[in-house]
């Protein structure tokens, strides 16, 4: 029977595929398809790993001393029994034979299927055997990974993929941004998670992958079973489980239409973004890794408006990149952009972006009750001056290869302005002292907290440019955790306080003769393009996949005609309604003149 699950639409388009359920603790298992002629060797690899784990358990049993508790010996027997279980082994093999999953993925898939069955058992003793199963599967996967060439057991690395016959989509309770990065270029055609908000970093990374995604779908990972056929409607925030043939056909049609529309928009790639009344608008790209730079250029971006450098620091098991490694990463982006400006934001770690994989609830538990208000972004950098200095030196060195702008996130206190600028100056001095070449950089600040927006004149005195981070500005203005789906309905970019802060920041920065850009998700959302143009924004930064649709909006907008309505919306109780009503009138007036 077909079931619908509702969540938040975070990445547009339609994905259709078989569900791969991944428990949070298993997200970093390698997922890739094997070729048909590799099925036999892959099954042998699985068997060899199973034999090795059996031998290890047997050796442990032989090692048992007289004073070892009997329960431990019994536990080893249970584990050995599970490993020898022929039904279990053949079900795991089936994933390899029929779906061409790699062995680690086959074990994880079978574990997920059995976990459900254990959860539904009435008998408590049997239910508790799930933990044994998990331990055995974990050992098996680690053994497989250690001999796979896909990374060692402690860092089951990113995934090599080849196209499988059956499309697959990932369903999980939660995926951290760091884990999401591992899926770049991977096998999954779409994502569904139980938790998360529209501008959570997991959602942002899903958008950067440009594949349909729904987050905050609450019970999705409980309702959907391993291998179910599902449709992910990333425009509506809808997941359809086990769809009827008619619904499937309807969505296949929409998939084809979506592709045609994308192909059509892609033709705007090299056209400058100029409004109907001749205003030139700059369209920039947000990127997470140096490898994203090529896609930004390809999509027609006029530069990088936000390089979220923190993604270089993730998934490294605590070992941070040194100055040379960072320098090379920044330099590669600068060179790839061939003279176009590259805005590198200093590390913004913390909140829902832990350095290593960790679910949001673990993060809240282990670090602080409210990480969004805690040690993140510039607070983190200033708390660890050694790390910050390494990053600043690397950015300054990269600046000799092109046009680099250095951006500081989440400043909320004048003391942080002084401290950050002082560190930048000290980084320059230390490079000079060491005789190392570096380049000039413009230094900008992000406006992400209301305090910053309210003391904008102080920022304008000290910084060369301003970038508005609407994701955080909304979160902190409205006191809404951007990663919490239970308050997602209150996360409102149309809120009068938010629009007021955004508009006044744009207008005051322009009046001071400095550049202002928006690099939050609002910039890539076509619903806000005209409003932002009407309040004076002329520089937008977004994921490359969003550029064509925003450019199309700009090409069709007569900005001057919308300005009076924007002014009215900014002082009204319900800016969205005022804006919508006025926009219809303005368009009608333009149509009459035409
Ligand atoms: C923002 O807050 O709008 C922003 C661009 O920064 P991030 O999403 O990385 O917090
Ligand atoms: Mg931010």
C-alpha cells in the first residue's frame, strides 16, 4: 500500500529509487556498485572476511582464562553462531548478486533489515540479541574495509561508484554535513532524513549535490523499509513510499520535464545578469571544496562569493590541514577561477557543523546544550589563535595567485572585530618575517547576528565589504534553531524584523560606498529575487545549480517598478502579502505599457 510522508523540501527535483536505510552510525560505510563480473570475487571477499572474524572469535575463546565470566564465553558463542548462520549469509549474498552492492554495503543492508525484525519482537531476550548482531556486523565491515583499498577501518573513506542497474536513494534518521560530503559523486539519487531544517548545513550540502532531498520527515526512517521503492519530491517536501504505477508514471514525466527545464536554463550560462531596466547584477557561487570550483565556473558564476573553508577540516579524524595543505587548496580555487574574485571565509565550525561525524543530538549532548550559541565560527578561531594563524597565512599566500577576499563569519562584538583584524595583520607580519610571498586581500565581515546588523556603522568603518548570512541572521533574529524541524514553520525570511535588518544592511552599506552581497540561502531562492533587487541588492551568492533560475528572474525584472512596493512591504505587518499584492499590480502596469 502506498504511503506518503511529509517533510521539508530542501533540494529540488524528483528522485525515484529503492530505499537504502542507513543508521547514523553506518553512514560512513562504503557504498558502491560492483560490475557484474565482480559478483563472484565480491562474494569470496565477503566469505574470506567472515572466515577471518570466525578465526578471531575462536582465538578469543581459546584465550579465555578461568576467571572469565561465563556470559562472555556465551556471548562469543552467540557471535560465532550468527557468523555461521547460513540463512543470514545467503541473505547478505543476495544483495551482492541481485543488486550488485559491494560487500560492506550488503552487510549493512542486511543488518538494517534484521534490526527491524528484532525491534518488532515481543520477546525481550530475543530483542536484545540485536546488539550482538550489530557487533558482529561491525566487525565484519571493519575487516572487509581493512582489505578493500577503500580506506582503513577507522576511516571508511569516500566512495567510488559505478552506475548500478537499480537507482538508490538514501534514508536516514540524521546525516551530519561531514557525512553528506562523503556522498559527493556517490551512488545516491536522493536523500530523506527524519531530522533537520531547510537551512541546516546538511540541507545546504544536499543542495550543493543538486539532487532531490527532503529533511525533517520525522518518521521516514521508521516507515520506509529497506529496498522499498520510493519517490522523493524535493519541490513539495513529499516522500511517496511504494507508489502505484500511475503515480510512478506521473513522477517520471515530471522528472523528464525537470531535466528539459534545466537544459533550457543552462543556455543562459554566459549571458550577463542585467535587469529589464539595465541594472547589472553580480552572480557568485557558494562552494564547499576546491573540487566545486570547476562547476561554479561552468555554471557561469562571476566568482566565488562564499568558500565555506570548514569543509576542508572535516572527516579527518581530528588531524587538521596544515598551512601548506590549506594554501594549496585555496590556491587551486583561485587558479580555477582565472582572475575572478574568490571569497574565502575563515573556518565556521561548531553549531550543526562538527568537525567529524556526529549527530546533532550527540553534539548537543557532548559539547553544549545549545551549540548554535556556543563556541562557533570566529569565536572558535579566536579561542585557538594557533589554528587561526595557520589559516590566515594560507589564505594570504593564496592571494598572490589572483583576486582573494577574506571573509570573517559571525562577528557579534566590537572586540572581535579588533581581535580578528589584529590577527590578520600579525599573519601578514609573520609571512614578511619568514620571507614568504603573499598577496593583498580585501577583508569583509558576515552579518549573521542582529547585534552585527544593528552596529553596522562600526563594521563599515573597519571592513572593506559586507556579506549577509541570512541563514544565521534569521536563526538568531527569530531565536529559531535552523536545524530543528520542530520549529521549522517559524523560520521565516519574510518576517518584518528579518527583512528590515536585511534591507537596512544593504542600503547602509551601499550608501557608505562599499560592496554588499547575500550568501545565505535567500540569495538562491527565486521567491526573494525581486524583493532583494528592489531593496538595492546587486550581488547574490548561491550554489551553482541555483544560478540559472535566479538569472532568469533578474533578466525579467524591471527593478524600478518594484521599488515603491518594496518600501511599503518593509513597513507593513505582513510583508509577504503586501509584496505579493503589489507585485501583481506592478506587473499588470508593465503589461499595459508594453
Ligand atoms: C549564513 O548563515 O547565511 C551563511 C551563509 O553561513 P552558513 O550557512 O555556512 O552558516
Ligand atoms: Mg552562517
